[in-house]
């Protein structure tokens, strides 16, 4: 009959207490000799070892040989991770299983995300559609099973600026799914974005801006309010298309960008200079939105107006946001107030203002920009004694 295991503390010559721990009960799997200053500390450890001995005996009786072999195999898999335990590995596995059970397909996540963002601008919804189309090969896969290499393979061929834009949308999508418990972690990291060095801004000349506004007045006057909002108010293109006529107060000379349409989610007020007010008075329809076209229709109309203004061929390629850049550059040179510039342009970082718009144009050129009044109206005057009509400018 096997001798029962005895667990008793031993008194040492230095008045300390020693407990011998056999390999079967040692957390390291090796024999240990632990020393304690008091007998109470040694006895506490012995009670813990006795409980561990009893639990081990119970497990050995409860587990089948196949289960014991499976546990041994699991410990072999964890050999390269000495700090990990089998129970911790089981918890991680169960968490993954629970996430997969609660997860949904990528296609379904896009549908829910788009429904949650239905009040966002049409440009934001357009970006969601572009990303959805790009990730179409993964549409039926559970979002909890999607891996970073799979995303990198689909987004890798894109230009840096396009990839960054899609990554921003994807990050918002996965954060939405993570908050709802559909995936365990957000797959997009900060270092996934490529830092793009912005080239020096080319400011549109006053003459080119004048030709653009006059071309709109002559060939498509319905576009004039949109161009005026971007040119003399510095409103972002994606904000400008959502401006209503009720946001424009010609009497007080103010344009209000509502928080609902602002890119930063903060309302701001912009002063309408006299030349802008004079040009707004040329507009006939002053109800509802200042522009109500679809994105493709608006793009076509703008191209035609730019063509009539002299933007033809590859040498006159139009840069999106050029009118806003012109506003910021001429505003800073004319008024010399960074605080006012930040407020009216809706910047969130003072470095954006200083690094991109400071010192690009002269004060004389800026003064010319802020005096871009519309051309004087023509009057037809009948002179007595003449059969012909003579035209003079008012």
C-alpha cells in the first residue's frame, strides 16, 4: 500500500520554516523548497497544496485517458508560451467562438452602417459605397473572420491618397461593428495610413476666378450660388452642396454653416463681403438648397462652366478645393488675422492655416480679390435724332 503524502513544515536552525513541495504539486513541475518566516505562513501554503492534491486526484478520476492525452497535447502546443496556461487558452478560444456566433457578414455590416449614417452627406455615403464595392470579394465572410492580410491585398494596389480615404471609412465601419459585438478588434491600425506630403498650393489668380464666375453667370447661372459659397466663404465642396438659401442672410451679410452639414460637426458664421453680396443678388431662385443636382449631374455642369472659363486640356487641370484654397490664401493676406481665418474656414488645427496658406499672395493681389464685383449692367439709351441704339455702361 502506498504511503500517504505528508505535508508538514520543518523547523530550521535559523528559526525559519521550510516546506518541501513535490513536483506533482509544484507550479513549475519541479521539486521546490520554500522558506517562511512564520509557521502560519508555512501552514497556509500546506493547506493550499493539500487542496491542489485533492483536486488533482479528483481530476484524474474524472478525466478519461483520451481527455488526459488531449490535455497533454495542448500543453505541448503551449510549450513556446511558458506564461500561458491551458485554462487561459480555453478562455480565449471560447471568446472567439462567442464572437463568431454573434458576428454577421461584411455585407450585412455595410448595410447596417449605411443605415446608421443615412443623415451624413452624400459624399460620406458615396465613400461607404466605394469601400463596399472594393471589398466585394469578402462580402459573404463573417467580419470576425476577416484578417488584416486580406484587407491589405484588396487595398494595396490603390494610390496612397485613395487608400487612406478607404482606410478611414473602414476604421469607422469596424469600430461600429466592434461596439455592437460583431468583431473582437478593430482591424485598422494607425500605421496602416501613409503620410502624404502635401505639395505647395497653387492659388488661382484673380483673373481666372473672375472668368469662372462670369462664365457661370453667362452659361449656367444656377451654379453661381455654389461657386460664390466656395469662393468668397471658403466652404468645403462637400459642405457647399448642402447649404440652403435660408443659411444665407444678405441683409446682415452672414452665411451660417450649420453643425449638421459641417465637416467638423461645429457650426460657424462667415461674413459676406460686399462683392459677394452683390453677386448673390444676381441669383433668381432663392428657395430650398442652393444646388439640388445629383453628384454626376453637378460634376458635368461644373466641367462645362470651367470649359467656358478657359480650363481646357491637360494643362488646365482643375484641383478639387481650389476655390477654398484661394479664399484662405487671399483672406489671410488681406485681413492678417489667423484667428478669424480659423473661425471662418472651419480649421481645427492652427498649423493647417500657417503651413499651407501663409504668405502665398501679396496684399495688393488680395485686395483685388475682395473687390471682385460683378460687371456693371448694360443700359440701352435712345438718343433723339438717331435711328440706331447706342449702348453705354452704367
